[in-house]
C-alpha cells in the first residue's frame, strides 16, 4: 500500500500544471481579449457587443470547455492543447 501511495504522489507531481508556462500560454492566446488579469478587455467587449466574464470566477471545467469548444462568440482555441490549458488554468488560479 505504501508503494502505491508513493507512486501516486510521484505521478501527481509529474503531471502538475505549471503556472509559469500557463502565463506564456495566456499571454499568447488569451490576454488580448481577456486582459492582463482575466477580467476582460473593455474595448474588445464593446466591439464584440458581449460581456466578458472574469475568468478567475470561472470553474476549471468552464475554462477547459471554453478553450476546447468555444462559448458564445468565442471560438475554440486549437492552438492551445490540453496540457497548455491546464497550465493556463494554474496561472489564472495564481492571480487570486
């Protein structure tokens, strides 16, 4: 049982999201519309006639779905893979 616990802890560390890498993903793929802190870019919101939700208030599942499937006028972001999405979520969580 101890071996399994050690293995699971080691595996969790291996797959942990990287907030530093997530900032680079966010800056490249999200920042222009969602602003530097995830609260939204007012100029983009006005131009697109939408209300941009503060990303820090979105659940992890909502963020994953938005990147993968898009939401409202936002299209899916195919340039961001699943691992990068997890990194980006870790970055957003670091902003709280």
